[in-house]
C-alpha cells in the first residue's frame, strides 16, 4: 500500500515568521506607551530622553558585540567616513525621527501615527526619484496613491473630531517618516560594509546621546526627578520591549526569511496598533479607521510587490 508523505514545516521559516510578527507588534506598542505616558503630564523632550537613557546600554552592548574580533572574522576598522556616516544616520534615522514622532503623538491618535509611519516604503521610492532620478513604476505609483488615500481618509475624520491640532501632529509624524526614509536610503552601503547589527548599535547610540544632550540643554535636571513613577516604568518598557527587543527580533527574522517576507509580515503593525489603541487607550473604532488602514496596507503591499517585480525583471 502506497503511503502519502506528510507535509513538513520548515522550522527556520516558522521561527522567522513568528519573530517578524512579534517584532512588528512590539514596535507598534511604542505609540501606545507614549500616549499612556502623556497622561501623566510629561513633555516630549523629557519622555524621549528617558526612553533613550534606558535603551543606551543595550545599544552600546549591541555595537560592542557586533564589533568584537573572532577567530573567523575581524570586522573592518571605522574610517573617518564611517564615523561621519554613523553620526549622520544617527541624527536622521533615530534622533530626528524619534523626536518628531514623540512630538506628533501629543496631537494625534496612535492609529493615525502608525499609518503615517507605515508610508515609509513609499517615501524611500520618492527619495530615489528626487535624489538620484530612479524611475518609479506605474504599479508603485498606484500603490502610493492607494496608501496616501487611506491616510487622508483617517486624517480627515480625525480633524473633524479633534480640530486643527491634528494637522500639526500629522505633519510632525510625517516629517519623522521622511527622516527615517533618509536613513534607509543612505544606509545601504554602510550596512554592507559594517553589518546591520553594528550599524544599528552605533547609530542608535549616537541618537541616544543626542536625546540626552537635548534634555540637558533645554530642561533643568530636576525635571527628570519630577516625573511620575509611572512615566519612568513606561519608559523602561518602551526602551526594552518596544525598542531593543523588536530590533533584535526583526534582525533575526530577516536572517531566517529574508527582508522581503519580513516586511510583508510587518503589515500586522498598523492593525495591532489600531486594536491596542481601541482596547488600551479607548480610541474610537470607526469604519473610517478600518477603511483607511486597509487602504494603507494594500497600497504598501502593491508597492512592495511592484518593487520586487522590478528588481527581478
């Protein structure tokens, strides 16, 4: 009697998908924690300083681990060009992007913030067009149009509910997305030379130091001691569970399933933010929000598939 072979599941694929999913959800929790902290009267400068202060030791350890010498590998020494590049990426990709994001979250819901940030792949395409004249395919233009229509749908609904401050918050978060897109656009060559873990560790360490220095310049030191204990613990949670841990998870996922599939799994991010915003923050759950989220995810998916098709054509 013939026997039928049982389908086997690739353990590495399963682990990679799980890591990518959990990493996307953990990243999405950042906005929820920031909104909870704002309820205790803290400002953006102090809040981002606390987050970066608690995250700094982890990122320093990450860069040290990735820079160590092993019997099989000797990482390249940092050149002056490398140092300048790391500082530039730290400023654009993490310091400015993080601060503008925190500032914008004072005025808009966590769900709208996540949708705007999720436009990042479309912004990278636009930067390629503006800075180096890289052609954008018709499918990518269609995907971008769908995504931006989704954001405008949710934005328009929030403006009618909360007023003009929503526009300020949306602009700040959009500028945060542009800043991070600049990081992604310029980091490719350095990732190849230094490795992703080493570059992320060094660039984020620069951003942490800048956020701490910004607080020292703009706020009295007593302001850090005056924050509510809940803000401190929320900042610890933000620095670890929503910053360091998802960075590691996504990097390990990419090693197992590749960046393309990891990016597609990351589409759960906006959905998880929407769910957490409704359950934790009591944000309104409306058909406008659902429709806008579906449009943004669909548009980014179309852009990603079109980019993949263009690379392999």
